[in-house]
């Protein structure tokens, strides 16, 4: 696959000239900072994704690691949520004290890199329960995370633990309820530790999305989207009404990014990019 003269010369992917008019019929309002999670478009190279999202008026991509940042910078794309350089696990995380030495080193290495690159957000995970009770998990996560908070504060980096559902996608994951995550934020006690509130995941596990955002937004540092059920398009086929959710987020004074994280059901690259365009427009309140 080649990038030639700023155009996508890839079979099945529209040329930039053909795709450049995709947003001509709608100018983004600028109230929401839109992003897209890289892994949901892993059928494209990162170069191709950068070119494609720019045609949609987006300037950010979620979930890129340090080795990928140079590609984003080449295209003038911001990394709105970073991974560490290590082999980060969703199932083995901060609730496991035996992993603290590894995680502390990993995050101590990553935090200065994130800041030096001009980024702010760094993702983390609680890990699975593996038979552990909520209180022990809170104590273990607090103990470990507190050891990197002073460094995060020094560099202006916000470490964000993602909320997952444990009902469908991430069986046994510990940080599966906003109340548990909020309690962890209180115990860590740093403005540089927040929750990545994934709207899809929390609709599945607890619902009451808008009220939760209104009441607890100070603990939420980032948002992800997807349709429920199925984790597909956020269109009329699913149960969440995203314009109202986006309005609720804006009403809290939130200035960060909202990243699309749905898996398109489209059969072609054009279909998938059209679905992303539609999702952006739905959320552009």
C-alpha cells in the first residue's frame, strides 16, 4: 500500500480527490473535539487512517503508542489517548500488587514521553478480578497508582483508567462500574487520575448514562462511543441517543476529546468511512 502525493493509492480506498468532498455539506460546529480509536480501523495502515480522518475534519486519533506517534505528527494528527510503550494488558493491571514494579516502571518511562510529545492522556486498566473482592482491588490500585501520581502531576499527564463492561465484552474486569472507579479516584486523590468513561460499556453494565455524566463529570477525563447492542454504528439501529449524551457532556464544560470506538458493519472501506462520518455528525452538537 502506497501513499502518493497525499492521495491514498490503495485498491478499495477512495482517492483523496474523490473523498475530499465528503464533509462539504457540513461544517463541524467546533463544540466537540472529535477523535477515532485507531484499532477500529485496523484494516487501514496508520498513515491511511490519518489521511482519511483529516478529510472528515478530525485532528486526533485515540490509542496510539510511542512508536506510532511519528506517523501521527507527520500528518498533523494529535494523539488524544496514549498507550505506554510496554505490552499493556487489559486483564492484568493495577489491582495485582505483584505487577506493580513492572507497571510503575512502565508508566514512569511513558509519562515523560507523553509530555514531551505534547500529549496529555495516558490509558491504564484495573485488570480482572481473578477472585479478588472490590475493596482489595481498590486498595491495591490505590497503592500502586499513588506511586506514579507525583510524576504525572509534574509533567501534566492525566492517567485514565477505562471503565469496561463485564457482562458482554470483558468478563471479570474489575473497573466495571462508575461507582467503583469514582471511589478509586477519591482514594488516589490526584487531579491527574481520572476515568475514561466508555458510554457503550457503561450503558451495558449500569445504564443511566446522562445522569451519571452530570453528577460525576469531574472524575471523567475522556469519552468513548459505540452503539448498544453490538458495538456497531451509533445510528438509529441502537438504543442510545447520542445527540442528547453529547449535549450533556458539553453542559458539564468538558473540553477534551470524544473518540468513536464502534466497529462498523460496512463491507467496504467507503462504507466504513461513511459510517465514521455519520457518527461524527451525530455527535457534533
